C-alpha cells in the first residue's frame, strides 16, 4: 500500500526521472512581495520557499509566476518573462534542490483577474487603474469578473502570443533549475476563463464546444511539454465552478474537468493538480476538511492520470489516508505550511515514519 512518505516519480515516461522524496508538497502561494514591481523574486522568496524545503516537503512550488507583465494578478507578483528574473529565481531553485526537495514553478496568466491591488499592503481594492500603475486586462471575452474592469477579448495573434509566452517562460524556468513546471489553469485565471462557459462567450475555434474551450490550454501544454524536456509538467485545474443551478448549463464541472485532464495528459502533462472554484466572485462552497479530495479522486478514476489534491488538509493521518485509499497520488498544502513550514517533518514524526532527510543542522531537535 502506498503511503504519504513513499517517494513518487513525477514523469509519466521518464527519460531522466524526476522523483519526489514524499507525497506532501507545498502548494503555490502568491506572496505579493515584489515591492519594486519588476517581477524579480527577492530574499523574501528565497527564505519563504527555502523553509519548506528545509522542512521536508517533497516538492516546493513557487507562487503563480507571470509569463508576461500583463499576466500578473497584481503589480507585486513575481515573473519569469525576462532572463534577469530567471537568474534571480535560480538561487531559489538551487537552494530548494540542495535541501532534497524538487523545485517547482507555477507558470501563470491572470487574464481578466490581472492588474488588481494586492490583498494587503496596497491602498485599494479591485482593479488597479492605469494612473496607479495598472494595465488593461485580456481574456477570452469582454466579460468582467464581478466589479473588476471589463477585459478586452484576445484575438488570434494575442492567443498565439500567450502560447509563445508560456513556451519562453518554461524554457527560462528549466534554465533556472526548476524540475516541475505547473501550468495554472484553475481558480478563474486565463485558461480557466477559456474552459468555463461562464467567462467564455467566443464563437470562434476557442469557444463553444469543450474541444474549443480546451484548445488554448492544450496548445500551451504541448508547448510547455516541448520546452520542459525531461522535466515534469503539471496542470492545475479547478474541478468545478461551484455554480448555482441557474448557471449550471454554462458552468465548468467535474466531468468536463476529467475529460480535459485526460486530453492534457495526452498533450504531455505528467500530473494533474485538482483544486476548485475561482470563476465566480461569490460561490456557495461547502468548506470542510479535505472538501476538494473527491474532485481529484474523480479525475484520477475517470481519466486514469496521476493527481495531486489540495484544500483543508491539515493533519498527518488525514493526508496519509488520502494516499492510502488511492484518492490521490500526492497531497498539497498551503495554509497549514504557513503555520508550520516544517509540516512534513512533523507529520512524519506523528505517523512514526523515520526520515533520513532531517537536516543535520536540526538533528538535535529530533
Ligand atoms: C497566501 C495564499 C496564496 C495563494 N496563492 C496561490 C497561487 O499563487 N496559485 C495557486 O494555484 N493557488 C494559490 N493559493 C491556493 C493554495 O495553493 C491552495 O490551493 C489553497 O490555499 C487550499 O489549500 P490549503 O487549505 O492547504 O490552504 C494560495 C493560497 C494562499 C493561502
């Protein structure tokens, strides 16, 4: 039986296997800490991500890292659209690797949710206007997210530009030393906007049928796969829009998610990372321990692809049970790891699993 502290191969067909030492991984978390607003990661990012690698996690993901300046959620996001940014990230990737964790980067474009004020440390809410350093957002359709500014619809050239930006970003991320590249297609950001009929009203090859709505994500997955070489490629999807019944006929749901997950695997994704929500500003979400696990389990069962699950998984026995019962191949944690960056080491102790990767510097504490 597979358990939480068993290692796992991250590449579907491995030329050179990328292996994670365990199945407890750090989920991407925006830090809104690029105060210079130039997309360059700082010492904050090194220490913040480094602590999770010291703390025993199997894979440590960067925050949503923008593939282009206009793809940033806020002016304080990190980026990977320049060589200077890649160079700054290489220090973070090297440190994470030196501690025995796999460094992963989440590649992102916020689409209609771009150019917003950071949730803390900035005076403002919602869309940042141009006079305050904001920019015009792009999306599949001119449909706003709640009270955010109305985005402009991407034309064919704009769509090709997004594919090229992801390919270039993936190449830079590999050059910087990242061994997993995750395409962010969840939480109501650009690719999820294309996938969900609640944000995509296009009538061309990128709207309408599921094939059309998934076309951009699959093009990007193929491009990132090519750029990734022997590194692993993940795709983060939302398992549902949590839409009310009156919107259900246009919304994204778990069966569409499982179908597209299978297509993404055929296009070169090694792992699907299943979260939920983000397309509707106010959704009625039945929050509770492990509430998103069934969505990952559905994708794993229906599409037959390796999956990671995430969301209110805070306890060692709970995380271990998800793996032992075959609901997911890995567990990602966000907030519990902010409270305890050494969560993996603590969970191993609680489960009575001896680890040979407690840092020598900290051995006297164990
Ligand atoms: C501070 C913070 C920042 C986040 N930023 C991102 C992000 O950049 N990309 C992403 O896919 N999810 C992001 N999330 C969502 C988490 O990755 C995770 O899916 C969610 O918090 C549920 O997991 P948890 O219950 O373990 O916190 C963020 C969550 C938090 C708390």
